[in-house]
C-alpha cells in the first residue's frame, strides 16, 4: 500500500522547515484518501485553486502521486493566513513586518497554527514547485513577488460578464413599504 511511501514523505522532518515533527494520523489518512481518489483516473496534472479547510498535508499531494501541478492565486493566501491582507476591522493591513503579522496571528490564528515565516516558507516552496503560477491581476502578482521574488507568475484576469446590468432596487421606508415622493 501507500502507507510506507507516505510515511517516508510525511514522517521525520517537516519538508518546509526541516524541523523534526510528528504528523498526526488523520493527515496521513487524508492524504491516502486523496491519492486513492485520483490514482484510478490516470491524473497527469493537479491544479490548486485553494487549500482552505484542507490539512497541511495537501501541499504534498503532487509529490506523493508524482505529477506536475499549477497554482492559481485567487487572493493573498500564500503570504497572509487572513487571505486578503486585512485587519480585524476589514481594512488593508499595510503588510507590516513579521512582528506585525505575528501580532495579528496571535489575535486571529491561521488554519494550521503556523508562524508567519513558516507559513510563507511553506507556500513559497509550493509556488516555486508549480509548473505555472497564475494570478488574476497584476496587483496580486506584484505583491506575491515581494515575498517570493524569483517567482514567475502569469497574469490571467478573471473573465467579466459583458455589460450585465445591475437590478434596480426601490428604496424602502422603515415600514417596508416603498417610499413615495411628495
């Protein structure tokens, strides 16, 4: 089975930090399920759109099944566990130094409980290993290159619907009835 292969990949040293770690069995079981799900279909390439709510081991899936992969950036997730570079109040955070990010993560931890350097290092490795990294805008590409300077990024804007008019909404009073002009 895949157990020994996955143990070799997941056991011993964290591939991102080179620290000695113990991976929890659920991560191993998750990865085995993912591998068994894609193997029968002859998957030749993976494409990451996001890793939200996935265990950290998902980042190892391409290496485990031995296929190339692409990574589409839909936001700033690889550089900020808060996804959108915003404060608790929903305002742009200004991309503070590591101490500022550490303070933010102390109040709002990321999904894997990693410090900011480990988080960015993990994603820098994943992005560098991708055959293609795709960003929806030049802004996302530019900001990403601040943290992974040598990264080649293709900018493919999201398609926009041509001229779809927004519905008109009639203003309402507090009673719920449409306002009347007098």
